[in-house]
C-alpha cells in the first residue's frame, strides 16, 4: 500500500522558494480559476485515469507520459498526472511541460512561491516512484559508528543528557566544510531555571536570527546562520512555564534561552530528541514551521486595504528580519491556501525610534482585499479572536546591503509598499552614512495611497526623506506625477547625492511592474548589486 502524502504545507522536506526574477502569469480561460479547480477536485471525477488505484512508477514508465494530454510529473518522489490541471495553471501549459515525464522537483522549487502542491494535486496522485534497493550496510561498520557516537556524550556541568539524547550532530560536521562552522549547544540548570546555550561561532547573530517555539513538552529553536538553519528540537523531560527569555551575546555569537521550571526539581537530563534535532542544513532545505496566531485587531487603511494585527503565542519568540516575509495559511473548502506577506509596523511613525525593548508579541500586515479573490476575502471575514497559521520568515534581503550607504531609492506599487515600511524605519535610524531616502509610490488613484499622511509627515520629521506619488488614473485636479513606471520618470527621480555615492534601489510591486522597473534600471546603467527586488 502506498502512503498518500499529507496535506500539510510544506512537507518536512518541502520548501517553496522565492526567486529573484519572479515569473509571469498567463491569462486563464473563463471557468479555469483556482476556485474552479478546487470544485473539479471535489467533483469525484477520476483525474488520474487509474480509477482510484495508486501504483509504483519506474523511471522508464514516467518518461512515457510527456505529452499535454498525458503528462506525469514527479515532485519529491510522488508522481502526479497534471494533464487535467493544464488549463488551470497560472504559469501556463508550457511551464508545466518543462517537467513532463521527469522529476520536476528542482523546477518547482525555482519558480513556485507558495503552492501547496500536495493539497492542490491530491486527486491527481498516480503513485510513488519505485525506489531501487540500496546495498545493505555492513553490520560491523554500523556498530562502530554507534559506538563512536556514544563516546561523544560529554557530561554537562550540572547534569547529563538522557541516554537517548542525540550527541553532537554528524550532519553539522558534513556541512561545515561548505557552510558556516559547525554550531553546538549545551545546557545548565538552577533550582528554578534551565538555560539552553547555542554556540553559533558567528559574530553577526541577532535576536531576529533565532526563532523559538515551545508547545506542551516540545521545545524547538531554529537559528539562522548565514544561509543555513541550525535546529534544536527536543521533547523536554520536565514541564516548564510558557514564558521564556532569549538573550544574544553578539561579540561571541552565543544564544541563551532561559526556561522557567514548573517545579523546582533537579533534571537528570534535558529530554529526548525529536525530528531533525541538532541538524545544520541549507535554509532552503529546512522547510517552514507554522504556529497559530490570534487576530487582535483589524482596521481600514484605505477603501480596500486593512491593517491586521495578530498576536504570537506567548511561548513563541519570532522577530521577522527587515525585508523578509512570512506565509499566512488558511484552510478554504478543505484545501490549505498559503500566501506570502511582509510584516509592517503598526504605523509608519510609531516606531521611528526603536524601543529599548522591542515588542515582539504582535505582528502587523497591510493587506489589500480582492473581493473576487480566494484568500483575502476569507482573511477579511476572520473575527477578532480567530486564528491563522503564520510561518517562519523567508527572504534574501540582508541589512549588510546598507553598509556605508549614502542614497536609498524605493520604488513601490500598491501593496508593494509593505517591505518599504521597515526599510524606511531601519535606514533612517541606523545608517549614519545615509544622505537621502526617496520613495516613488505608484498607485491608481489618490484613494489607493497607503499611509499618505504618515509619509507626508515623515518628510517634515526627517529632511533626508522625500516621497513622490505617481497615479495612473488620477482625477483632473491632481497636480502630481501621472503614468506608469518609465525610463523618463526614473531618470528624473534617481539623482545621486554625489557622482560616486553608494546607492541601493529597492523595488516591489506586481510582477510586470517589478520586471519592467528592473529592465529600465539596467538601461539607466545601475548595476545588479545596486538593485534589490522583492518578488514574493
């Protein structure tokens, strides 16, 4: 019997990637929307052609199914008949045909951002790829490895690991040659506290590098080290209270996570290892972890844009790094739908000065509601107190791009403004070399401009900041700039403060806007290193 993959997103080994170039959508025929596809999958129609049977598929068999009306694709070891999905695919038939009759996992990871293929293609599942039998391991060699691992248990300062606790991970040693130095962890206790210490061996670790989730007896701490993910995943041996603290010693790259014991008893061990405990893997292979967040407030910002405030669980430490996004997940008609959104501040002005103790218990999103859409109307219908799943952060923007920066130019269209909110705050408060920050904000009408009064007020608060609004469908009384992104608009806007000033241009908006904008920027002789596009 074959195991049907779960509907969870993403699967433990699944990671939908955001690629720098984005991808173009093609117009779909009427009746071929995502909602229409969901209805078809619920109709009971045989979408595999196998009348409900699941089979094992050999490489030879897979290669035979490489035509539009008979197209099988393998993703992470499972084979799907995607022929019925061809007309519903936003990327077009040609995009699917690139993987026809073959393993499309790498292609899928390159171009898809949030697609929950396991749920979307559940009714198209043909079966699993046939696995060639592996050569049996040598018993003596295996026993030797286990003995070596046991010998690496080191007694801790106050107590020892449980006998089944994993020793220092072999995976970290394997990857250390190509990634960061292998991290490690330790733990200590007092009568009332347990302190878990992570030694990252990196000096650029910050609070937003660490994500901690504690649920029941499960303790999970993920540390992002450069482009790698180091995971501690433990079933604790004793109960602890819900609240904890996280402290960073930056100059040595040490992380201290302090847990409060529920009972003041001495622990003989920290606990037992869970899946992927003490592992160091490339971040793109780490998968996403979700936690439930509660809707606290929702307010109108424009006629179709809302500011949502969600509260993180009390047993979660999560600070989304500047310029990164998370995924929100809802179940709609029994199908998990996932969309990426960039968190913002609760106001463009309220966090102009960083608080001494940043409040990391709330997460805000500016989200445009599309009445004919599938995801945002469901999000808008949530009641105060309802829950939504929020993932770990993703993204490739690094604040190191701000080093010695003199001119920062921001190009945003519509809700492409959201990554710019925290970028503005960070740049104006933390970059001493900065001479000017300019935002060109493209919208359809004046009523569409998000936080217009905040932006205008910010121009008075900081003389380095300026904003220009560009409307594509203004009323006749509009005195500002009009049109769409163009070389003429950009060449006038992108004036360096000096001939050799260090420049960074950030751009975000609908895919056609971003792609056109990047093309025009290259035509204006800005280099690839001077441009960062947000494509989620």
